[in-house]
């Protein structure tokens, strides 16, 4: 009887070959030194390039030959060495078409978080790839002055000393902020370096640099001259404690428990029963009510439309009752109080209907004189007192719990107040039109493309931009007022004080005196100029501007597509006549393993620096880079652990390559190894099958990975390299190479394997370097005959020769090996035991499998002397395990070689008895009408599936027993 098992070629059932099941296992390479027949192949200190040798002499690099694993503490030394050698600066030696990225400037107050780690990783991948491709590469770094955040930090520091900002005065306070910046401002920069960022730090900028400040003033003046900047009183997001307007980006909305207050508004001229009940979450704003609105089709209130209502607690102030379709009949009572001075929607409605605007709040969050008796009270204190008074007067109906969407300051955490305030604005519509056309014409490409719609929607519905902030730290608005004149009508926009004074004296006489607007510009205003101000603009004749503008790529998080990216596009087109970059790459947010946003409140924040200490920078970078553009990434310790194991696997592969390379003194062997070139088809033809296979697979990988790099498909790049290195090179070729290195007895055969190992491994390091720069550079420096550092080495050539037929042939050999390994595992054959095998195949297959008989024996643990090739089943086929590895390739493994038949029969009978008992129990349950009728459908289905599975196992066990018993009889 023949037990037949079919294995398809791609099957990865055998655990030691599976690229999935062994990802966390240590590399199980043999530690055996080779036989004495090849003593010269042991490793000794080798001849390396002058730069590499110097680096090693200086203690920068370590070798896998002397270090058990890659030491993460070496990363900082490697980084310092790269920087000292000038590798981060653009070089025009190999090309003239530059690749340029402007780093999104992190806040000078910032501390490294995973968002920084994400953008640094992705941008550094792009930069390192294009540098190796030979393009002059500039990654321009810098930091943002972060107006609100920095001023808040310094104010808190001064408060701890008992000092208030206003007590110091503006000039002294700004001086203190600069002192703080000089002392602490470099923290985020050093942390970014820790991630391996290969920026040109000689070109680092700060948004308050003299050059960038000049650009900001120039931009303001030019926009004003074109009539695109104006001053006016409009509704803004107001921070009472910071005493400044803040941008939409600096407002975070939180769902919080609050109350919904129901208040009676009496109808003027009506009876006691004529009143409207209004539901509001902010009763203190009723002093700013200018109208009461109901839906025109709401029958409950139609009789009151066009009459007057009396605002409570205002000594009888009347407001009109109007009808508008914007009123939600279902919310609250269906009656809306309109307070345009304190609500964005009410403000827009009031402007549409021509209603007056009444402000009841001071800029410190207290109520003003419009609130009457409540004047001077804090807004929240006024709310409590007003409600108590309403209850006392009988105008309070009820208060009920309500979930609020509360706007809070991103910086201070306080509740933001919608407030009418006099500010400076930029008219955005004409700027937005050109930015829209840039995407429509294809001058600007957004990755992923789905963000085109979001970009277009925002720019098509853009509002004017409030650019003034009531702060002391930042770019002072270049506007001067004339002493004694109306500042709303008489002001001067100039590039400097002297220019402004000259204009004032020319218009108002030599005795005219001026003073500058106290406000500063929104931080995002200077950031909008970043891609070109950092390159010298407005001086367009500078060498950097001519060489590097427009830039190539803008990479950032998708959450600031509107607030920063689109503004850069608009400003770039406006001031330079062209888009500031040709591509926008948007990454997603990093979330915890459960998909939640990281926050201190949830306690799920993962610190990048702590992660680097535990897993290494390379593992962190590789994990982050495997995401997809625009999609959020769930970060887990399991992923980091797996990729740390990948780092170790690389290190051990390097150890194997080095330990099995000739010593420096074996000049003739090295000459032979270095003579192998794999860029011609005819050179590939003379190699053995495993070598042809791995080189062909490598050349295919180079093409595929290069194409993915060019398309910015970094997740695909990482996965392809990972799978090739682990699944092909480490799991298969390294193991196959041992047949040449340890068992051939031929120096020439060993040289072939050494040459291929070196060639494939060095190309893996090149392909992987942009992702994992530290471990790849360390390994590269340990390899012999390196002419330059890996960071500056040329990218592998594409379209190199490959043999698809050789790949198919080796895949047959792999399938046969897997089948034999699986059979050994199934029969629990001891790993050290060598078994015999009969390989049945046609002439063509037999020919190439037979040539690799030693490899097959090594990988499958066969007895080399007991491997037989034939074109028909052997005589003992009925006492053998029959394996079908593929079309036209089978194997027969004699059972007597694999197991103690008597013991195995006894074991299987016990197993069969246990399974039969289990099966009988399942059938009994399924035979019970009561069980079928009363048990849930999914439970019944599960029992039925379990019975079918058990029945199949019983059949297989009986077949195996029959085979073993027939073999025992023959024996």
C-alpha cells in the first residue's frame, strides 16, 4: 500500500523553511569551520578602503566577526562619522538633477514623538535612495519659532520665578525667550539626528533667522501692495489666557459632559403664557442676543414671527423674532437665540440677515458692561450666577445633562471663545485659484491621489486667513501707525522702521512720529514661505535658490494638508511663479495597537527614544516605513520585536559571509572571487543552479524595488526586501552554499559560493540602506574591498540578466526539499538521522536535480550515498512514503529508514482509539433531535464540522496504519 501526499511548489509547510513561522527565531546558521582542505578560507583582518580602515581605526565600526550582535550604541558614532565626512551635503559629482526636500520644521519647544519619527524615517528613505542614485541631494532642516507654544513655555518659567511677562516689558521678555531658545532649542534637533536623519545641517534654519524674517516682511509688503492683506473686525478663535487669536489648527475639540439650559423669553405685548423657551449650552451669552429665530414651517411658533421677544435679565431689551430655515426644529425646543458676537454660525447668519453684532465679553474672558450687573465676572462664574438668578425670577425652565463638543486651546488647554476682534487678514480666493490649477494641470501630484478631492474641496471653499496674533514672540507685523492719527485709517506698511518713518514724514511732515503694530504674524505665515525662504528668497539670484528651487518633494502628515501644505503651494506660486515642490507625500497618524490615538490621558504614548534603546533605530524605522501612504499605522511591540529580529538576522548573515571569506593574504583566491561579474548572461550560464537562482531572484528584486522606490511605495519595498533576504537568501541560499563551502573539497567551487554570497549580500545592504542605515553601514564597512561608504555607494543597476527557467528549476528542488522535510516532521524523524530516498522524474528534471544531489542531501538530511534517481517507482514503493513535489517530480522515502515501525504502530493505535471515542461522541450529539432543535445554529454547525474533521483524521490514521502493518509484515 502506498501513502501518497501531494505538495505544491509554493508550499511552506515545513517549519524551518517557513518565512512566517521562524521570523522571531535566532538565525540557525552552522558554526562549524570548514574542513582543513580549505584552510585559507577562514577570516582574518582584511584589506579595506582607506576611509573604511580609518573609520575602523578610529573605533567607529565593529565587525560581526568580533561582535555577537549589532550594538545600538554604535549608531551615534556612525552618524557622527557620516556627518564629519560631509556625506549629508549635496554633491554634484555624479549628476546635476537635484533631489530636494524641505523638512517640516518641528517646534523649537518640541520633544521627539512618533509623528517626528514617521516623517524623519520616510524623508530619510527618499533622501538616501536618491543620494545613492547619484542625484545631488539636499534635505534642508530647521525649526519653527512656534509663537504661542514658546511664549507659553517661557511665561510658565518666569511665573515659577514670580515674574510676569507684562512686568518685564516686551523687549526684555523677547530677550529672555531668545536666551531660552539658545539653551533648550537644540533638543529636538539632536533627537532628530538620533533617528538617522541625513540632513545638511550646515544649512539649518530657524523661522526667526534674519534671512527668513526678511522674507516674511517682504511677503507681507507684497501681498499688501496687491490689496490681498487688509485689517478688519471679524470672528476669530480667541484664547482668553493667552490673550491672542489662534488658528483653527490650534483648537482641539473634546466631547465633555455639560448642561443644556432651558430659559423663558417672554413675548412683548403678550400674556403670561406667551413665551418662547430656548435651549442653550452658554446662557451667559444671552446678553449678546440680537434676535430669536424659529423655523418658518414650525407651527408651534408661527404666530410669534415678526413680533418682539424680551431678553431675560436685561431690563426689558427687545429683540425681533424671525424665521429662518437654518433653525433645527428637532434640537432643544426648536427656538434659536442669535448671539453673533459669540458663535460662528450666528455670526454668519447675522451677516446674511443684516443683524447687528453685540459683544458681551472682554478679551480676558470676563463679561463687559453690556452684561449689566454681571460686568467683570468670569464667563463661567457669570454662567452660574445668571442661572441662579433665572431660577429665582422664574425664567429658568430646567437644566439637563448634555454632551458638549468643547473647543480647547491646543497649547494652554483652556476653552476657546469665539470673539469678534480686530485682526489682519489675507484674501485667499485669488491665491487658491492658482493652487487648484496646479493640481488640475498635473504640475503638483498628491500621494495618495485620494487627497486631491480633500485639497480641492478646501481650496474651493476657502475663507480669508487671520494672520495676526496678540503675542510678543514672533515676526512683528510690518505696519506702523502715526501718533495722533486714527490707526484704522492712517497706517503705513514698510520693510523697516526707517522706511516707514520716511513715508510718514513725507506725508505728514517732518515732525510725524510713528509706532509699530504690537501684534505678530501667525506662525503658519512664515511656515508658508519655508520651501523658498530657506533657499534665499527674496534674493532669487542666490546659488541655493537657482540650484535647488523648486524643491522635489514635500512630505508631511495628512492632517496639515490644509493649514500648511496648501498655503505653501499658494505662497510659492504667488511669490516665485511656480509650485514650490512637484510632489506631496502624505503619511498617516501613528496609533496604538488597538488603533487608538496616542495620548497621555490614555497612557498609550510610545516614546521613540525609549524604543530606540530597546529595539534600535533601524527596527523602529523599518516598522514605521511598512505603512501605506495616507493611512494610519498601528504600532505594536510585536512588530518592533519582529524587526529587531530582522536586524539580528542581517547581522548573523553578515557573520556567515565574513567567516566564510578568504583571508587578506590569499591574494589569488581573492583575485578569483573578484573576477566574477554577474552583469552578463553568459557569465550567469556557467554558474550552478542555486547560484543562478539566487542571482536571478536578486536581479528581479532590484528592478521591482527600484520601481517601488520611484513610485514612493515604501511599504512594498520593505516587504519585498524582507521576504527575499529571509525567505530566499538566508533560509535557502546560505544553507545551499554550505554544500560548496564545507563538502565540495574544491577551492574553485568554494570561490563561486563566496563570490555569490558577497555579491548578493552587498546588494541586499544597498537596497535596505535607506530603511536601516546603521546596521547596513556597519556590515558594509566589515566587508572586504569597500571603495566608499555605503551611504555614498552607487545604487545597483537595473535590467541585469536573470534566468526565469533556472528560478523554476530551483523552485522544483525547493518543493522536493519541503516535501521531504514535511514527511520527516510528520513521522518525527530525528534531525540528525540521514534517510534514503528514491527520486522519480523525467530525464530533464533528473539531470538538474542530480547535479545538485549534494545540496538536496544537505537541505533534506538525506544519506548522500542512498539517493537514487529513476524514471519509475522503486521496488519497495509499497513500503515507502510517496511524495509528489510537483509536476514530473516525485520521491519515495522507505518507512523503515524513518521510524521504528512497531513503536509507531502502537502509537497510532492509541491515537486512533482516542479519535474514535471523540468521533462517536460527536455523532451521538448530532443524532439527538433535542440537540439539533434547541442548540444555536452556529453551535450545531461547529459540532458537524468537528465531526467531519475528526472523521478525516481517522481515515488518514487508518491508511498510515495499513501502510506500516504491510511494511512490518514484509520486514
